[in-house]
């Protein structure tokens, strides 16, 4: 499948996912399984230092270190023959690791959608709304809240760009499978502590692939025009 088709299909999938989760009630049904209304606690404790390190701080640092190593490698060995085969893919990985979290984070900062833990049905203050809905006029929005889409998992899903680093089909499958496990581990942890709905992580995953596809399209066009050489 061409990159252009990947881009359009990702855009359609993104719209479909937003509509589906907005009207289906799937988010609430799933999230109810992770919350105890008697004890008012989520299935995992957000204060657990081991879980927090493994699924939040630790994995975030690991991704940052990986990106720094990619950048250093490109700077030091840009013209080395052994890097030429992977140079284009590494550039795409680096650009994706920058733009996916930035774009997702920027969108997250503007949508004003609450986390599950913030909702009145889970002991919070906010009413449940779809991304395209306004809060009820009777609700006084005390502060702008930032929970949609999922920012934490965006760093993991940005590594779906590894698909364009490898050349063999087997390597691509292994890379994408590993990244999916990583991204969904990060996203599921946030669901189990009440920070995100399933839709938040799903939207982030689709957005990541859409952004990556756009990056590949732009890089390819710049190469064809001779503006850059990779």
C-alpha cells in the first residue's frame, strides 16, 4: 500500500474512531471495570513507585534516550557508508518522535476534555461530554483540563515510524508489533489509574500513524525535488 493511501485511510479511521467513541458509550462501559464505586479507587494505585517507574517515568526516559541516540548517530555518522541504508528511516523516526508528541500535546492542551478521574461519575467534578460538545451552561468550568487525546502514549506510538527504518518484511512486523505492545502498555496503565479512556489512547495511536505518514510524504516530495538528499 502506498504512503498516500496510508495517509487517507488513517484520516478516515481517525474520524470514524472519534465518532464511534463519541456516540457509543464504549468508553464508560470499559472504564467502569477499572473503578470501584464503593472504595472510590481505581484498579491500580497511581502512587505505586514500581508501576509508575515501569509504565511512566522509566519508559518515557527510555524513549528519550533512544531518540537522543538516533540524533547523535545521525550527526556523527551522517556520511558513513554503513549508515546510508538506514539514514532516511532514522530521519523519519527522529522527526516522528518530535512531531507526534508535539502535535498530540498541542491538541490535548486545547480540547478541554477531562480524564475519567475528573468525571462526576467517578468522584470528580466534571460532566461527561464528547469532544465536539460544550459543557452544560450550569457547569462552572474551574480550569482548562487536558486529557484528550492521550499524551503519554504518543511517545510510544511515534516509534511506529520504525516501520520505515527496516527494509525486510519480517523486521517491519517485529518492530511494529513491539511498538504496539509498548504504546498500549503505556496507554493501558493510564486507563487503569483513571487518567484516560480507551478512546484517548486509540485516537493517539491513529493520529501517530497519520502524522508519520504525512512526514513520509513530505520527506519523499522533498527528495524528489532535490531539496534534500537522504
